[in-house]
């Protein structure tokens, strides 16, 4: 078990701990400890998401199990956080919001599977990377908004609740736009691959006819 794979597994292990912190059985509630710990854990898990891939490439330790577990760990963490927030912060994280964001992940996974079977890959776009950052900010903002409506820093008032509202809707918008962008890229690739196959079939038939 190399270091990148260990980091990926640690992200999966963090999921039940994260859910326990947000549960009613967590012993320290009501003073912001619950929200802070959940936020810190989610941020740490998000950091491992970038670090494990970087280390795998830098150390030439890209493995099949790592390629399998990494996207699974990512989707499990985001899904767990959003589903938990539906009950934890229902006034901000609506059911339809969770369905849209998680549905986007399933859509992209399906398109990647089809692309792989067709022999091509679609690289992650800048929108996809922005989507990841926005989702992290949205989840952390919603967690903190459960404990604080606003923060007073000197003469400055930080509206934590409204930041959470804005970030979660922005996450929905970016997730939707990035899904459309990914689908357009996929469609162009699959259409090009289909054209190449048709061309190869025609050439093969012509060669066969000339031989006969």
C-alpha cells in the first residue's frame, strides 16, 4: 500500500467520522465545536483529494486500485456531506439541490465509462476544477452557518448564513454548467469516433470488394 493509496483510503475512513460528528450522538454540541470539527475534517479530506493524485504522478505510483478508489472516495465524501446537510441544514440545502449535484456526478461517471469503452478520455476542464472548489466552500459554509448566523470581527459583520446560501446555489449553477460543458465535449469526441469507425468500415469494404 503506497502513500497515495493510503491517503485515498484515509478519505474513505473520514466519511463515517464526519457523519458521526454531525449526528445527534456527538457529545459536544451547541457551542460551535460540532460545526468546526466537521468543517476541519471535510477540508482535510478535500486536501487529500488533491495530494494523493499529485503524489501518485510525482512518484510514479499510479496504480489500478488507486484509479478505482480515488473517484469513488471523492463521490462518497461529497454525497455523504450533501445528504447529511439535507437534515442538518434543511433551510439551506434543499433535497433538489442535493439531487442536482449528486446527479451530475453520476452523469459524468456514466459518460466517462462510455468514453473509456470507446477508447478515448475527456480531460477535466477548468469548470470541473472550479466545481470542486465551489462545492468545498459551499459545504463548509453550510456547516458553519448551522452554528453561526453571522460573525462579528471588530466593526465588520460577516453574514455566514447568507454566504452559505449564496455558495450552495453557486455550486448548483457551476455543477450544472460544468455538466453541460462535459457533455458537449463528450458528444464531440463520440461523434468523431463514430465518424472514424464509419470511415474505417467503408475503406475495409472497398478493399474487400477490390480483392474479390
